[in-house]
């Protein structure tokens, strides 16, 4: 294991333990690129497992034109998160699964942020795309593309793994799911980044720019929708345009569901691909273990997803008063279920900050959530990652990360923006 991981204190330790509990706000995105949230979560799990934050800022200094986010609860232990995620009768996914409420003048309804019955019928409409026959057909394409991308990377020379491999592979996958014009596929990458861009992230200059780019996305997809009415393709747009429960969707709902599928299918798998490399660099003995025994690949992928947790939290809104740890979550209160913390909960995972490709309960991770909103694309994501691992291990003796990667400035999408590496054959 590398020296960095022998340090007894995690980044942000002093801040987390010297700050009054009431002032701790893990939703502040500036904590995340420096990994300072881990110490906060450690303290909250031990001392205040149901934690109230009076005023979430979501940025170091909230810009004047930003709506206040207000108060929210943080749930940080594995068992508590599981209890809330599987209780959709008392914890609603409406009006949003992120802490800020939707802007009244720019709503983006999507089925991840809906309760039954509407959620269920929309999810069912597109379910065939992740059925076993569809996945086995896709596995052939995924393998061919993965082989081509890995064969094209330079050996013994520095390059950015995020852009060259992670973004390229997940964007190609997304283009296939939508049957999207292949030459324009990088527009999907941009729209995915823009959709989740918050203030201070450097992705867009202003909220106006963000909305303008999302409208471009909408217009592009509207063209595809019209072309596919009456079609018999197996792609997501044809399914939505012809599905009994989706063909008369409001335009905003079409855009909302597109954003859901673009972000859901892109950022998450992308960041798990990058985490595969970063994790192997930090824990080289684990890479050696799976290289010697490729039967470990499925568990390796589960463990990487646990360790990375590409979506750090989902929000719920209480539909009634709920008692927990001697406190009352009031009807209407916002609750953040911090999957990133649940996946590092010592009560569930032994030595949780370490990667262990033989971890017995790696598959119990909560990075895909639980309950009726459990990730729609989990099997597809695992398939992509398993193929990537298989093809990497066949080709490379090791992958070295050259310097500390740069990370997303976000407490929602937990990932990497740049990771310079050298691969050795
Ligand atoms: C490692 C990769 C992935 C991770 C970690 C991930 C994580 C998640 C999480 C945490 C949720 C919410 C669960 C809950 O509220 O209980 C979710 C829902 C969802 N994911 Fe994923 N996801 C991944 C890959 C994908 C892919 C590849 C797709 C697209 C094919 C996808 C599409 C969706 C959709 C549509 C939902 C909404 C499901 C619903 O509301 O019923 N995800 N995902």
C-alpha cells in the first residue's frame, strides 16, 4: 500500500473534529475535491448519525442570485440509509433527489424524482433495454470497443485516462443506448457535465448558459424523437416516443428523462472506470491479486463501485414525522442519504477505506441504492466494468497514476476530471 494511506489522519480531520457539530455541512462541494468530507462522515457516523444542518450553502460563499437551499438532515450509517431508501411510503423522491428544489421557471421532471405510480410505468417502458437478451447483445459491442480503445492507448507514455478511456467508452455506450449519431457523441458528454454543473464548478459561466445548452440538447433530441415515432428500434428514444405511458409526455418531462439517462449512464460508469485505475495505483497488491486470478473480476468491480460511490447521495423528502435516533424528522424535511458514507461505515465493512478485491460483502455496497429506485442500469454498468477489467488485465502489467488526479467540485457526482497515467505492457 502507498505511503499516503498510512497517514493516521484523513484530510480535513482537524476541521471535522474542531468544528461544532451543528456547523458541519457535508453538502459543501468544496470539501469533496480535497476529500475532506471523509473525516466529517466519520465523526457524524459516530457522534451524530442523524445530523441536522440548519443552512446548506452548497458553495463556499453562496452567490447572491442563488436560491437558498435551507435545512436538511444527513443520514450517514449504512443501516439507516437502507431503512430510508426502502421506505418510499414515508420518504418521497419528489420534488427532487438533490438538495436544491427544482427551479420553478425551469422544471425538469424525471422518473427518478417521481413516486409511484408514474415512476413505475415510466421505468417499465424502457426496461427492455437492460433485459438479459439486450445485455448479452450489447456485451459483444462493448468488448469490441473496449479492445479498440485499449489497443489505441500509448504504452510507456503519459496520457489522460479520464478522457481517453473512461469518457470515450461511456460516451460510446450512451450513443448506442440512444442510437445517437455516433460522430456527435461528444455532445452527450458535454450535456452530461452541464446537467449536473453547479456554481463554482467551472463547467458553465452562468445558470443562463446552463439552460441554453440544455435547450440545445432538447432540440437535438426532439429531432430524433420525431424521426422515431412509429419506429420499431430497440433504443431508448424509440421506446419513449412509442410507449403507451410516455408518448404523450410534456416536453419538459422528455428533457428531464433524457437528462436522467444521460447523467445516469455516463458520469457514474465513467467515474468507476477511472476509480479502477486510481484504486489499483493506491493498492497495487489488489491489482496483482486480480491479475493472478481473473475469477475475482466480478467482486473487484463491486468493490471498486463501493469504494468510489460515484453518486454520493440521494435526497428524500419526509411525507410524515419520523422518529430516528431520538430525533424527529418533520413532515416536509429534506433528508440526504449519504451512500458515500454508508459504503465506508465500519459497522458494515471491515477496514472500509481500503480496497479489498476479496472482500466478502463487497456486493452489499449501496452505491446503486435500494428500493424502488434502485439503479436501473446497474447490470449494464457492471458488464462494462467487468469487460474493461478483463481486457486491461490481458494487456497491461500495470497502470501508474503520475500525479494526484483532479476531482469534480460536487457533493453529488463524485468523480475525476483528469488522471494522468502511464500504462506498462
Ligand atoms: C456504476 C455505475 C452507476 C451507479 C453507481 C449508479 C447509481 C445510481 C443510484 C444511486 C441511483 C438511485 C438509487 C435510489 O434512489 O435508490 C440510480 C438510479 C438510476 N440509474 Fe444508475 N448508476 C450507475 C449506472 C447507470 C447506468 C449505466 C444507467 C443507464 C443505463 C443508469 C440509469 C439510472 C436510472 C434511469 C435511474 C433511476 C431509477 C429509478 O428511479 O427507478 N445508471 N443509479
